[in-house]
C-alpha cells in the first residue's frame, strides 16, 4: 500500500522519512519528491508498505503528528494522473 505524506520539513531526507514509518512495519520504499531543477524538496513524498494493516496503522498514528516541527498529512496515495506529454497550451513554442 502506497501512502502520500505531505507537509514534510524541507530538511528531511528519504532515510528520515523511512525511519519515521519503520516503527509500523516493513517499509518497501520511502521517497521525498524533489524539484528537478533545484533538487530541493517539494515538501511531500511517498512511503510504500508491503502490508496494508501496517500502512493503515501508520496513517492512524502519524496523520496530524508533528515531525521535525511540522504536522504531517498522511493518507493513502491516489493513482497518478495520466500525463499529457506537454504543457496545456503547447503550440510549438519554447
């Protein structure tokens, strides 16, 4: 089960994110999303659990809990929206 984790501290690393969720079970992946150009955190990420019950326990315990001075938003991740392949007003201009 994949979880969305929002309102992360900009100093938090993938390892910090994994450590925050590891208490609830086996984390198969933990990734903070970064800006492609600046490589800075966007303040949110995703954590994946093998076991749904462990993921639900993490949501129950960590949603709204303060970590690194910020109240986390934790819920089940929605599937990504299909990409259109360009900007909405792509008329051949760069």
